[in-house]
């Protein structure tokens, strides 16, 4: 089943994001290689694809996991979570309707 992983950043997270990004992307690439990643990306803090120093307010990942527990376990092991980028992570089942 698909799960939406909604992550909210701590204030001032941009330096930690930049430092931890390679490890974060490596895990997403692994999901992609397994054919389990539907989409992933950051949420800019301002209305711009490149928010610069404004940074990001969080991330959204939609991926396939065997269960809610498996999705939560994966999300909790994210390098951004361990580095203190994320203040809160919410994982919920997701049903793709479109496209």
C-alpha cells in the first residue's frame, strides 16, 4: 500500500538539511530503485522553486510499504530525522486516484 510521509521542519533547519541531504537522498534513491517511490520533495518556505535562505518548511514522500508500521519505521530512520531537521513526522495511508 502507499503511504504519505509528511515531515515538518524545525525552525532554522536549512544548514542541517544541506549537511544531511546526501544521506537523505541515498535512502530515497533506494526506494526508487525498488520501484516503491511515487514522489518526494521539499516544501519551500516561500512561493519559489528555489527559496534560497528562506529554506523549507518540510518534506512530502509518497511511497509503497508493506504496512503502516513499516512506513513509520522507515520514516523514523531518515537521516533528516536523526539530524534534527524534522520536528514532526506524520505517516498515513494514501490512496492514489489521479493520474
